[in-house]
């Protein structure tokens, strides 16, 4: 996403949308009562005729709701500008797609907005993760936005993997087929030490991309988690937000197990924030989306703002890293002191 204007003093921003990932970031950056300006469309019945014409006009909306639809963002609200065919204060929508320019005036700016803004400006890192075992393969794409599983394959247990060179060769061919359609910064191959040498030999010969190896114990989502938390490749995956998010969730779980300056669940965290005890608020992005969809985000937004006002930090966890946090209510807080 290209940031054409960034004025924090007046809370005004202008964005040029490059791709669908930008639409997702914009969805998370717009809040109720923000002002959004852009092109809108409306069908108008022609006078003394059954014909309908579609008009295009520039307008500003006071946001009431935002809907994300994959390749389109729908912003709904009341118009603040008068137009000959569209009266002021009438309900209207602005549909945002790749290539559109959008002006945004924030009602308030918090660290969550700032983080999403910085994230949207960063170079997009893409890693192809390929997990290999005797009977299973898994291929996934890891980006700044998260992890997407591309394919899974299972094979008969009768295959004599250590003697079957074709099995290794087909795995490398599968990687090459993904690389013909994707531009990646590196290929990460996860496997046990038993298979590493043969795969490394083939990878060095057949793949022109940078290839990194790491050890794993399972060919599933847990294996992907192992890759992202691996010390062997931490320098590479540190470029991805999901890696730091996984470590933050692990810290929460360790603190809960030790009952060490931690609060979790909405009411417990709200109480801790109200007395200034929160050093770092950790919120699941999934929880934010859920509350926005229910038009019930304001209370959580107030807690986030309160934590910041009291010099606390707010960290939002990507959906792929937040499953264990979601099981705790989607919200936790690392405390300055015990409150129990």
C-alpha cells in the first residue's frame, strides 16, 4: 500500500491500494466514526423514464460499518457532502478495490493503527515452507500477513523412503512447480535429520532459490509452528510478524502456568487496565474482527486506549498465531505487578 499522505497531527492519511492484502490492512485500520473519502456509485432513475443510470461521484462518509469481501472493501455510512443526485446525510457506500485511492481522517489514533500502518508500508517477504516426512508432505506460504497452506500429500506407508530416490526427487519437483508461480525470498525445508542430506544434495542441484533447512517432528500445523519458532532460521523468519506473535503467545502461556503477573479473559484484563496494572496488552486480531463484525468493538477499543494512556504497550496477534490466545478469550495482559 502506498501512503501518499501521512499527517498524524491532523489525523489525515491518503492511501493508494496496490493489492488485496492492502484491503485487509485498510479494513483493520478504519474504525467507526472515522471519515473516509473516495469514489462512490449510485443508480438513479431518470425522470419520466423507466431507465436507470449509474452515476460516479466523490464523497465523504462518516463510517458506520466496514465489510471485507476478499477483493473488495465496502465502507458504509452517511454522506457529509451535498451532491445534486445524492443528498447530504443520506446512506451510501464506498467500494474500495485494488488501484483505488482513499482518504482517511481518523477520529483517534492508537498504537494498533500505527502498527498496521507501518506493516502496510513494509516490503512483503514471502517464504515457501516445505515439510517432508516418510509418508507426508505439506507446502505452505508464509508472508507478513500470515501462513497459507498450499497443499498436503500423503503416501502409502509401504514406501521404502530411504531407498527410493524418486520420492525425494518428486518432492523437489513439487517445490519447483510452486516457484514457477510465486516469487519467494527463500525456501524453508523442514524434515528430520534422517532425510536432510539427500534433500540438501538435490536442493542445491535443482533449486536456484535460497534454501534453508530446519528440523521438525510433525507434518501439520504444529510443524509449521516449529519452523517459525526454530532457532536455526530465526534470523530469516524474524522478518515475519507471525514469528514474533507466536513467541508472545508462548510467553503468555508460560506466565499462566507460573501464575506470574498475568491476566486473561475480558473482565480480568479490563479490571487490570482500569487500575493501571497493564504493562502489555495482547489482543487477538480475530477478537477485534469478531467485535467489529458485531458492531461491539468500542469497549475493547477503550481498553486499548486506556493502556496506552498509562504508558502500556498494545500488541495485536495475527490469526494464525492466536489459536491458544483465542481459547483464553482472545485477550491477555502482562502486568506490572500481581493483582490477585
